[in-house]
C-alpha cells in the first residue's frame, strides 16, 4: 500500500468508484510566544477553500490530547479520536486521503494515527493543497457517519524508555532542525539538545522545494547514510510528535518501517532527570 498519492491520481480516484474520504488537516507550529503574531487558524483556511468534500480535522483538538507531562501533542483519547473520525465519515472499508497546506506535518500526523490504530488504506496527498490543480469549495460537507473504530497496534509506538533503548540498540532519528538537535537554540521546550545516541535527520531534507517527497531511492540512500541499514529497528522523534510523523512517512515512502516516539523532545526534556546530549554528535 502506497503511503502517498499525487494530485493527478487523486483527481482520478475522486471520479471513480469508491472515492476516498478527504481530511483537511491544515496546521502550523505556533510561534506566537516568540513573534507575538496570532496563531495560525487552520479552520479559517479550510473555510476559505478546500478540496471538494473534504472535512476539516483539528490537529490540536482531535489528533492530540491537551499538552502536559506527556508532551505538547500527546496521543489523543482513542475513544474521542474514533468519534472524530466517524464524524468525518471515516470507515474501515473506505480509503482515506489526508492533506494539509503543503508542509505535510499535519497530514502525516493524521496518517500515522489512522495507520497505527488499524485503518488499512490511508495516504497523504504529496505536496498538499498547493499541488492540487482542481476546483476548491467553501461549503462544509455533512458526511454520513463512518464506522471506524481505532484498535492500536502493539508496534509502531515508542515511550521515553523505549526511545532511549532504541538509541542504543537500533537507530533513533531526530527529525527537528539541526540547531535544535545540537542545542544551539530551543524556542519552545525547557532545554535544547537531543536524546543521547539519537542521529540528526531533519525531516525538511526529505522533500524538494515543491514540498513533495524525494523519490523513494533517494530517500533510501539518505537514510542509509544516517545508519539505517535494515538490520536494526528504526525510531523517530521530533519536538512533539508531529514533524516526527512526517519522517516516519518519508521512511514508509522509502520502504522502511519505523516507530514514533509521540511524546518526543517536549516530553523527554520536561524531566530534568533524563540525560541531554548537545553538539553535532549522537553521544
């Protein structure tokens, strides 16, 4: 099963039998505290124009629980997540395509959650809304209730202890910007740096200038250079489990399974007892 779909392929599927459910997950990391600017309003962007039939999904409210000790975007309550997906028309037997404003992070979070909780057919629109050349609409659809019930997988999810162990026994990739990994700056969390043993692998380097993923072969080569050989398990973390999902998606495009540490650096760094490494080297 492909993890992504092109805009042209999506346009064909929408006019064929059994078209996919469309989820609009436009979201941006808030920099309001640092810049004083108002936070991005994904719902307002959705109302201004979205793919025909798409339903808006609020990342902060429906794809995560309230921030706290488990991080800034901890796992949502699964009963509430399932109810939100059913309201959006998601059923187990119907394909789902998720998209966002082009960065891919919000869409990847929805993709990861649906896949981890058992949906068999979820793809991300490669390049997001900017790649779409068809019509947009401003009316909000009222989809029929879906039947999806989330059943979490026994694999694919890491906690803090699991991430620390994987950094020693496998490959743990840090999807944040390199300067945050090195501890040179930390605009959001308590302290800068990285989990000891983790390898810097900014997810922004998995895409081209148009926001689309690099070809699968190029992604495989990149991850091989970072130590992903196929012989050891792979995990990913980021700041709060959003951009990390985008890196897990990039790994899936490359044909490499990986687990996600959802609490990520926001959870790890909140505990002063956990070790912190700084500088360009993993240790």
